[in-house]
């Protein structure tokens, strides 16, 4: 969900080893003129797992490979439509986003699984990646062995309203700058600005959007607020996020929690920081109540970003699920 995470996973990648280099990679034709970048690393004979990055529109990063023990996992990473190394890139205003929706991304994940010849895989992600991981698992539960998610978000209208309006009570000066002279639905207004034919308008809208995203995380250790140039990454990120959130992810309100019973046979580990201002902990709590067998772990000392406690929980879950016979 947040550019401030850099990997969309609350530093899921902090295993104390060097990230493995991919042993295979490519561009998968997913239709509608879109090609999704993918890579695999680790041991091709071991347990398959797929990383679902945050954003939406953040893309995967090399450090994400580090979360997987290469002796235990065949790890799959991919850039969702329009971002990272996938093409066409959303930073180009000519790139049509009509075929970039949650349903398209779920279908892309299933097509990638089939392309790689994987029968079933562990699904992991964080923030927006939680939304996509849940949407995929609820559509294809028979293809998922386990789920590990952190910084829980289901992209419901109430969560979006909190993130871009409600949480402004903690940062009234910054929210007033973010709102500017816009009125009504701010997310929809920014989505329109990101489609403006004037490149200056798009650049300044992306700048304001990224500053607000960072501001919400600014009380957390190690957080910074964007003050650099706006490039292709920021333009694609702001355009994709506003595109998705102005449509509430094309999900029925509360659908992912309502349908969590479909995951009853899938072990799940839900990891969240109680001080997360961006994704309040009640969503994680409600999800855990609706998902039989899911284990909710709450770190009282952290927010949306990483912590030693959350990192240890994530790595312990991965090692346990990656053990022979799991």
C-alpha cells in the first residue's frame, strides 16, 4: 500500500543472507497487450512460494528474495501489471489501465502458476499484497498450501476513507496540503489528475500523493517523507494506486472477510503492528475471526513497517511451512 515500505511487506526480506539471484525469469503474455515480469530463485525442487508485492503498483525488489531460505523454497516474484519491469508501464500516460484490475491480477497469478508448472504454492504478501493474496486464495483455494500476510488490508471503502481522510486528524497540516483545493472524493480526484494531459499536473499530483503516503508512516522509526524528484516509479505508483482505490479494488465491501471461510483448510499466519496508523488493527482482527485456523500475531510495539518481533514471526512461519513434510 505504501511507497514508504519500499518492498510493500514491512521488510519481509530481512533474512540475514544475501538475496539469491534468479535462476530463471521472463515476461509472461497475460493478454490485453500486457506482459508481466516474473523471476524464480532458490531451489527448483523445493516448496513453491509466490511473493505478492504491495502498492498497488510498487513492484518487487531484489531484497524480497532474501525472505526465502533458498534451501527450502522455490520462490516466485513478479511485478503486477503496469509497474516494475512489466510492460507497458503505467508511468506512460498512453498506457491504458482499463485492463488493470484486481480480477486481472488474480488471473495473472493463476496464469503464472500454470506457466511455471506449479501445482500448489504458499502465498505471501503485505499491505495491498494482503488484499491480492486473499482475493487469489479465495478464488483458487485448492492452489494454496499456506498464507503468510502482514500489515493487513482488505481495501474496503472504510479502510480507504480512513487512509485518505480519517487519519488526517493526526496530521491536519499535511492533510490540508494534500487536499488543496480539491473537494469530494479525494482519491477519485487524484485519479483524474493522474490522467491529465498536462505532464506538470501529473507530476505534481504524484508528488503530493507520495508525500501523503509517507506522512502517514512518518511517526514510525526510520520513516522519511519524499522530497526528491518525481520519476517513472512515482508516476506509475500514484497512477495505479489511485486507479485501484478510486474503484475500491473492484471488490464488494467486506467481501474478503465475508468469504474468509473459503480458506478454512489453508493454514494462515496474520502479522500486524498495533500502532499501524495506515491499516488499523481491527481489520486484521476481523479477518482472523472469520478465518478458521488462522493465527493472528500482533506486535504491540510496531506500526506498518518492520520490527524485530514481526520479522522473527515471519521467518519462523516460513521456516516451519518450508520444512519437509509440512
